[in-house]
C-alpha cells in the first residue's frame, strides 16, 4: 500500500502502535482504580486501604487502641498506616506500568506517559 512512499509505511505502523499503547494506558489507568493495597501499623491495629493510584478508600481501626490517654499514639498509627498504604500503592503502580511497557516490547524502566 505504501510501497512508493519510502518510510511512510513504517510511520503507519508507528501510529498504530501508538494508538494501541494509548488504549492499553487507558485500560491500565482504569484498572489502577480497582486494584487496592492495604497498609498497616501497630502490628495490624490500624489498616489503611488505598487504590493503586494512591487514593485512600478505607480505614480500619481496632477499638482496643481508643484510650483517651493514647490519642497521640492513635494519630501516629493512623498516619503510619496511611503512609504504608501510599507506599504500597506507588510500588504496585510501578509494577503495573512496568508490566505494560514490557508487554509492548519497551524497556521496563521507560516512564509513561512520556
């Protein structure tokens, strides 16, 4: 179809590959909203649930830590659980992006979107 046009045939392939990548990126972004991770602190007394995009969607606190004299400890445990969940979300996000780029034959450490 593009025989007499030099490298334009390759350009068509590149455009198709770019469209496929865009579709896969959109699917991945949607999937990242459905993937959840759980961060913990205080040996599981406080658990924070976040999407792989880092959005906090749940918090579970064991009632045994609700002593009025332990207010600062509870606050610290909540913050630690949230930070743990966000860290795990970031790691999961990176793994999902790496899997996408590797699946498309791109270097695993390639940052997307460009």
